[in-house]
């Protein structure tokens, strides 16, 4: 079977569409295309039909019929769209559906299925829409219960969960989720969640968690817009993965709550009601979060930029031998920061058993957090320490009146909280 990435990009490159059933051009493995040609969500056949039985007696293929038939048919299928523009509601195609029971949810139950809403020739969005009842009953708008499936360019709104993910290796891309309880919620390994918008959901934008001990590929969460959600932007719980290039803004509580292992890099995390990034762990527990947090834009959140545990600023400890989320790694302490008009020179010290093994990231900020700690607005440079923990850094000139902060990262990939801010003064 093709990998998910091969299937996704193969589908995106295809130009042929069909009403009913057709076959894609010959490749390493033939892939059947099922074309949805109505906004209706009715099913006018029995439960055992396969894709070869489509369309049903009414001559139309609905999205529900396509997912049921695809689930009953072994092998890869692509569900494409060619809905007449006469069925537009405003500027979008709205497919209204509220399941009667959980067994009636819109479900993909066979490996290797792609739902590609970008195939609609008119280019109008395809929206699967529930209702307040679907939200209250916590129904899925779409439920991927198997592996190596893909959802491309689909919008889901007014459900308990916009799209639910199980299995492994599923891809969600170029899709949007709003007015659900949770936009995306899933477990498993190897999923790719990229280039989506999960905004204005009542609870969490993206919530991924490990249903068992996940130790292999983890989950890739990249280049998404996660904004305006009623609680947190992103939960990453108990699994490995990378969280990169996302815009996580204006969520009511945490921007990111992470409890697993992985990388949080090059994200924009601003305007959230609580901490920008909270690395979770239980006091005294053997299981703690371990994340490399690098080159993000983090400022103007209601709490700290980075919080190791839900306890506010962790003061540095002698020897840096404590434990907890990210091993509660000590952050650098700035001593001086001077702008001489040409360059800005800063220096400081860190306490650690092996200071030379650490890497510091230094940030420039317009203003400090009210706590005096915790902002990392603009990444500028890196620095390292000598054997006694002393470090210096040379930055561009013109920074007088700005504030410097820094983080430290150890060889195991643990990153500290953000240091106390120091104002850049003028002079030598």
C-alpha cells in the first residue's frame, strides 16, 4: 500500500474527476475514485454495499454513502467532490448531518481512504455541519478509526469533535474546524496534522494523546492556525512528536499544554490567557514532560512564556540537580547588558554541573512579563558558557531600552523556563 504522503500528493496532482466511480491513471497501485455529487447526506442502500455498487438507486452519491462503501471495500479509495453549484448555500456547500447514534457517525473504517474536498471543480468550500445537538451529544463530525487515511481541505463545524483520529499514520491537512467542542482530537502514532485552521472552538483547538506507550514516530503538528478557542490551543499528552511553525494565539487558557517528549520550535505563541507553553508533570512522579523549546515567538500571554509545571517561576537551584518537567533545568542569569551604539554586549552566568554542555537562546523583548520573567519575543542569537558557567553574547546595536531574556537547553533536549529580563542600558 502507498504511504499516506504518496497518496495525498498523488491525489492533489490528479486532474480527472468522475461522477460516480472511475479509476485513476495506472500507478504502482490502482486507486479507485468515488465522487460525491450532492449535498444530501441520505443513504438509499443497505449497509453492505461497496464502491462498485455506487451510485445508489437515486443515481446520486452522498458523502455518507461514499464513506460507508469505502469502509466496506478493501484497498485505497479517494472520495472526491463534484457538487452542482445550484446546491450552494452562500459561497459554500453545506452538508448537514446530525447522527442519531454513535453508530451513525460519519466514519472512515478502512485503511487508505482519502477524503479530498479540494477536488470540487468550482473551488467552493465543502462544509460538514452538525448542530448544537451534535455538540451536546459529543458526536464526531468525522471519525477516522483506521490507519493511513487522509482528510484534505474539508471543513467541520458544530460537533463535539470536528475530526477524531485513531489508528496510525493519518494525515489532516488544509482543513478547518470551528464551533466544535474540540477541533481535532486523536490518539495513535505517526499522524501528520498540518496547515489547518482550528479556531473558535468551545474547548481545545487540537488535542492529541497516547492511548498506549508511543515510542516511535510520534505526531507531527505543523503550520496550523490555532486561535480563539474557549480553553487551550493545543494539548500534546503522553506521546512523542514535533510542534513546529504553528500560530497559537488568543486562546482563553494555555497556548500549549505538553506532557510527553518532543520539539516545540518556531511557533508564534501570543495573547493566550495563561502560560504560552506549559510543560506538565506531576510532583514526585517518574513520568514528566521533556521538550526542546526553540526559536519560538512567545510574548503577551497571561502567564509565563514557558512554565515547567503549574507553579509559576521556578527559581534556579544550586547545582541544578532537581527533577520535574524538563528536569527543571536552570536558566541563565544576566549580569549586564550594554548598547554602545554599534553592538550590544551582554554577559552572565549559569549554575549547572556541566555548563559547557548547555546551549543558550537569547531573545529581545519590548517589555518584560509582569513577573519579571518569561517572555521570548524575538530570537536573536545563541551562546555557550565556559567551565565556570560564565557566558558572553554580542548582539546588534540599537537595543537600548529593550529587554533581554534567555533559555538554556541541555544535551538531552530539555529546555528551561525563560530567564529574568534585563534592560539594555546605554554605554560601555
